[in-house]
C-alpha cells in the first residue's frame, strides 16, 4: 500500500513539474512590410522564474527611425496563465524601462488529446498589459 501511494505521489509531482516547465523558453514575433517598417518582439522565460523582453521597431520616416525597448522581471505560471511582475527597484534602469506589472498571457498549445492534423503553434497570447501595444499580441515559441 505504501509503495502504491508513493508511486502515485511521484507521478502526480512529475506531472505538475512537467506542466510548469513547458512555459520556459524563447518566444518571438516579427511583423514587417517590405521597405516600410519592421516590428520584432523577443521574450525569454527562464526556468528560474525571470524574464527578459526586447522590442525592436524600425519605421521608414520615423523619428527616431529605430527604437529598442527592454523589460525584465519575474513570471509565474498557473494552469495555462502566466502573470508578469516587475520590481521598481531591481528591474528598472536606463535600459529596462517597460513596466510589465498588470500583464498576463495565456499559454496556447495543441491539446495532447487532439488527434487531428490541425497545426497549433505554441504561443503566448497577451490578454492584458500596462503596455498598451502588448494587449492581444501573440508571441510564438521558438
């Protein structure tokens, strides 16, 4: 009986840790119109619960023509939701200026029970954010 209980607890803990490890990794999105503008997003979710975000924008005729914006902080995942937080003391400086507080994203992937040929790209869909242009953005896992 003890052996069965120990095996069940081990399997349960293994399943829980496997779910949270799915979130970590690199996510990117590139939007461009040939010769006019480029918008690139790169988000890295680290295993230790920290993240780094980089946004690059190059606009023809823009002032300035190229803009780099950075953000960093901590993330936490529960079920298929990821919440982001930034500490005003530790995560902000001259380079890292984006405030990810009040930001959340949904982790979207193909359901393992779905046996169809449908292709579902693994992605994060930002549902809400204090950064207006981040709302409703999909960033795809590399």
